[in-house]
């Protein structure tokens, strides 16, 4: 399902995994609230990471869950944007994996905040991070 990004929050893989597998928490409640309200969305890179890391007993449930989430479209220059993010961070002595760079590039292109537990995203210029305690 393609998504219109107005008012949405991009939920990154680490937050989805924690919400699906973790014990009840503020994060889990926030992810659930974002999804139920229609504000939560993912990217193709998040979907790929979730599928790649799924456990056989959770496959059917996870596939239904992912199919119900709005998917932000990749901009036509997403690969270039991701490469530029990696390059810029590397010049500052930081590293960023390609999947994370793709996720950040989509968030930046759509100007949506990112909900993540991964501290690597904090180093990305202009990327807005969504924090449940601040934004809910």
C-alpha cells in the first residue's frame, strides 16, 4: 500500500522488532498507536530487513503485518542520496550501513520523522527523529 507522507512517522526496523517481540513498553504502545492511527509507515528497506530476519514461526503473522503498513515510495534518486549520506558521514569519521542510509534517504526525501532505536541515525544531518515521550 503506497503512502501519502503528510503527518506520518517512518518506523525503522529496530523499533518494529522491539514492538513485535518486546515486552509491553512505551515504545511498543507508541508503535501500536502510530499504526492504528494510520500515521506509521515503512520503506522497502525496512520491509526487506524484517523479512530477512524473520523467524519461521512468525512468518505468516509478520507478512500480514507488513502488508497492512503503508509503504513510503523510494524517490528516483534514493541510491544516490543514500550514497551521499554514507560518504558525508564517512568524511566525518562515522559509518552508516547501506540499509540505514536508504531508510534515512527516504525519510529525508519525504520530510517525515523516523522512529528508531538505532543510535547511528542521530548522526544524519537534517533527519528528524521521533521520540514517543516528546511526540505523543
